[in-house]
C-alpha cells in the first residue's frame, strides 16, 4: 500500500507541476513542500503498519495463552495472567510517538 501511495503522489506532483506551468494561476508548491507532504504520508503509513503489527502480536499472545475466543470475540477470565506481556506489546507503539 505504501508504494502505491508513493506512486500516486509522484504522479500528482508531475500533473500539478504541468498544470501550474500551463495556467500559471494555481499556487505553485515548492519541491520542499511537496516532499514534506510526501514524507508525512509515508510516515503515517509506516505508523499504521507498526500499529497493525502490534495489534496482531497482542491478539496472537492472547490466542496462544487460550485467553481469547475467536468465535465469541471475548476474553476469558485468565487474561489477567497475560496482562504484563500484553502491556509490553501494546507499549511498543508509544515509544516512537514522542
């Protein structure tokens, strides 16, 4: 998905620059501004992938411990024993937030 977004942004950048050159009426964004937006979207995509990975790891931990029922989507009473490991997994996402 991330590569697809990068390709679309590159195409948009090229089309926008041609439009500006032909019409001259639209605000022309600098390469730095376009790269800033590009980098921002890329970083957001990486964060989404990181968080999806953390969610999967946490869910897998609970499934392996027998604390999660896939059919009912509910946790069993024994989930408290897995809480320290679960919190460690979930805290991975907060390390890069700051």
